[in-house]
């Protein structure tokens, strides 16, 4: 598989893609390659796919016995340092694959947060809890599932692969599929960053494997293999729900990372300037990121002002080459779904506030443009909002519906807001903007849908301790929740180690102790009663 520089696609997409196809089909020798070709990755066949799984199955029992301090703290700390040292190079690779420079840096900073000291401390706290109980040391610990296979998405494969690496901390062996459309970043970061750290720690060969290939045959191979325990799958909700059924039928644990349709709730006392700043994250990467805001629910008293601020901020988000500073929009190669969705919104009574056109890289409107203007539409009322496709379903382009709620008493209106959020079929993350502590408390207490809830903060910014992925409903499937792969790819086991304890006492001793305690309480009660009677008689 040959990887072309994303900037070359803007210069001459036809010639660049023709060159790529000729190289990959063998019609052109791989000699004296032009600078537009930035990398190549071997494509795995079924035999190589099976070998990776077999190597992982051999490594998992050995790696799983390594102490947690080595697997978590030492591995994570060394990996963090190596990521920091390679941050510029990783960013360069991401840009070459088409990620805008600013968003490439954001992805790298997110990876560093996953392996930062606070996060490592949290992981360790979740993996083992120990207690002393008489002659026994009792522990509740998480044990590795075994062989974990990861199918990352095409839009963010590198960062998703790094997230999956935390499964290795649980004691698992990991096999990753590098997508054919964007294999270079995954291959580079796993080979040049992660693998050397594992080698330094003496991890057995096969603890980490990475192969590039088509998703369908590789997923089939993983499902058919008796050696695979878990499969982490990134994809659409429709495909993911079907894949979940196949996993269960094959005896595999499905860990699903599917679509998101995130909601931002803006209350009447919100800091609107900051809220608008966070909401415009919706347009980053032209909306082709699963964890961005997809819709806004606004209090009617502040809706007009919020829309003004959003329109002004949307106008500042520009297209351009991925390597340019300040560029946040990426090409949308097939924009017919955007225009169909926009028409649907207008037909349902929505009003276009800004945007709605295709543009060229210089921002000039052009029906043949491969970029789309950041677009805001005003949807009137919560009651029929989900009749609008852009509200009901995840969109993967820069189209943001702002739902202006019907006027009403604040207590009732807030409950309707919260019901609307919890009624979302998807559940990746949600965020809210409010100042009143009582309102914030109700928001935090009542919103149960989603793997992450943030209040008065960036919607997509990374934070220690908190998950970056995972959710409920159509985002995570039947078993969906916030996704810490170190936890999702392990299982709880209780352990008791006794010294000198009598087995018969363990079986029958609790009952004897209960009867003795009951008898003591009865005797104490009788003595107290006699004393009270004597006192009364004396009086």
C-alpha cells in the first residue's frame, strides 16, 4: 500500500491517485518514487494475519504474568517519554495522511494524556484492591482476557491504535489492523514508538502485532480463530451492531466504538462566549470526528445571541492544506449527503443561519469545491426536533443544528432538556453550559446517557483520569460504557490467600458467630429490663 502526501491531492488529485493505483497494482515499478509518495506498507494476506494471532496467543500467557508495576507504570512511563520525544515526527506523519496540523497536535497531546502519570495512577488503582480479613489476604483484581484484536477507524487510526495499546497494560497481547486507506501512522507509531518499549522491558515476541489489510477478511479471520478473545471494533452503528451479534455467536467479547451524536446543552445563564468557542469544535476536521458536538439545545432566552456568536466563529474556521497553521477544515470528498441533509432540515422548517455551500481551498464558493462551509441551522422546538435527520442521526460533515426550545417555566424546561439528552439513541459524550450550581447539580445527576459528561469545558479536550472513548446506546452497543481498554479487555477475579484458617470455620463459623451475637444481645436486653424494673419498684 502506497501513501500519498495529502497536500498533493489538493494540487492534482487525479494524477496523484492514478500514480497510487499504478504502484499498488504493479503496473509501475517502485523506483525513483516522487516526493508525493511518503510511505509504503506491506499488505498482509490470510497467512500473515493468522501468524500474528498465533504469535499473540503464545505471548499472552507469558506477558500476563509480568507484575503490574512493570506492565503499567514502567511501560506507560517509558511509552510517554518516547511519545513526547517523537511528538513532532508523529505530527508530521499525521499531517501527511491528511490531518490538519492543529488537529494532529491535538491527537498527539491526547495520546500523551492517555499515558500521563495521573492516568497511569488511575489504571493501577483499578487493577488491584487488597484487604486484610483475619487470617486471610483478600484481593479483587482484574485479569487479562488474552488476545485482543483492534480494528481502528479510517478517520483516526493512529490515535485509536494508541488507545488500544492500553490493553497491553492489562496483560493482553494485541493485534492491530492498519487500515489500507491510512496505514502509515499506525505502522509508524507501533513500530517506532511502542515496539521498542516492549523490547526494552523484555516482552515476548507477539505481545504486539500489526498487519495491514482489508477489514472484512481480517475480521472474519479473527472471528473464526479460537485464539482470539476480544475484538475492539470501530465503525458505523449499523455495521457495529451486526458485528456485535457475530462476536457473541463466536464467543468473543465485543468492544464497540461506533457513531456519536453528541449534544451540547446551553442554559440561560451560560457564559455564551465560551460556550460558542466550545461548540464550534463541531466544525473541526469538517465534522469528520466522532467526538465533536453534533447538535445544541439552547434556552430560548439566549438562543439568538448564541447563534450570532456561532455564525461569527464559524466564519473564522477556514479550509486549506493540512500543513498550514490554523487550518481546521478537511476535504469532504462526497458531499451529496451534506446537501441532502441540509435540504431535509430546511424542509422540516429549519433556518440556515450561516454556511451551506461548497468551497475551494482558498474559501471561494464553488459547486465543485471539495471543502464545505461550516453550516449552522436553527431548529425550532424540542417536540419535533428528531424528525430532522441532522438531529436524529450522526452526521459526518460540518452541519450543526441548534435546537431552540419552546418557552416555558425553567424547572419544566430543564427537565425537558435532560429528557431530550437521555433520549438520544447515541451516547458518546455530552456537555453542558450553566452557572447556577443547582442547575449544574441536576444536569450531572440526571444525565445518564453517554460515556463522558463535561460541564463548562471544551467538548473534545483531553483530561487526565477521564475516558477519551466509549459510550452507551448506538455508540457502544449492549455492553457499552466509557472505554478504558485496560479495563474493558480484562475481567474481575476475587482471590483469598489464608494462613492457618480452618475450612470448617469458614463454612460454619459465621452462623455460630451470628447466634452468639444474638444470644449476647438478648441477654443484655434482659439485664437492662431487670435493672429498669428494680429501679421502678424502688421509686
